[in-house]
C-alpha cells in the first residue's frame, strides 16, 4: 500500500508573506513528492510494502545498506509532519497544559524559543529542529539530513525544516529571519498541543 503525498492543510498562498506560494509549490509538489515517489518505488513488491512508514524508518535508521530507503521514508514523514506544524496567522504562545509544561521544563517560554531558534540556526547544512517529548521531559533537539527523533525513542511534537529548499526562495541565506518568522508568525500551537496530549 503506497504512502500517500498529503495535500497541504492550507492554500499555497496562505502562509504569505512569510512563506511564498512559489516556495510551497516547489517544496511540496517537487521535493516532498519526490521523496514519496522514491520511497514507494523502493518498497513496491517487497515485504516492506505493507509496513507502516514509521516502522520502516525505525528499522533502517542504523542500517547503512538501506540508507536510500531510510532517507526517502524519513523525509516523506518529516515533511508530512512539518506542513501541519504551520498555519495561517500562527505563532503566538501556547496555552494550557502544554504552556505549563514548557515553562516547567525550559524555565520559561522565552527560554524555549531561544533554544529552538538556536537549534535551527546551528544545524550545519541540512536538517531539522524539533520540540520532542523524551520520557516525561520536553526537549529541543536537532537532526541532520533526514533523521527523525523517534528513532531515538523521542516523540516529535513540533518541527522546523532548515533545509535550504524550505526558505531559500524567500530568504536566500537569511536562515535566522526564516526561523524568527516560523516561530513568531507560523507555528500551529494547536497541532503541537494535540501531539502533546496524545503522547501523555
């Protein structure tokens, strides 16, 4: 059963002026679609064909002989998750139990923001910044390339794509400006809170 490329949960121009229609068209319709297609082609007709994509990602995370399958599977999953981490008129502050947990584990929302921005800004080359639940503690982490925290038994709650194709048409080499706009204008805290609630 092939992994499906999900539709964006908003219109292509819905995140403007922070992320342009052109960026979403290239990022979703070209990059994300390519990961999905390559993954499906790689597992078609094999014993992996009917396995959940999360199972395959975990299974091959440390298997260098299956690097191509892992990379495309993880990038397909990461992007599907990333689209939901944003929404029009997003940003602001979380509320409720998630806000309380962030304050408890990071000291303040501002300290979480500082850690998350730093993770995105200091990820060398391509990769991702994450808010995860590790055991019963919220943590900020970063992963290179296609890596995903659930291969380390962490539960992803929020991610930010810092591959250049996520922002270069709009920001060129100004990754910190993209990071600021992602946090302040785009984060879908409702989705993050839902992930946190389901993880408890």
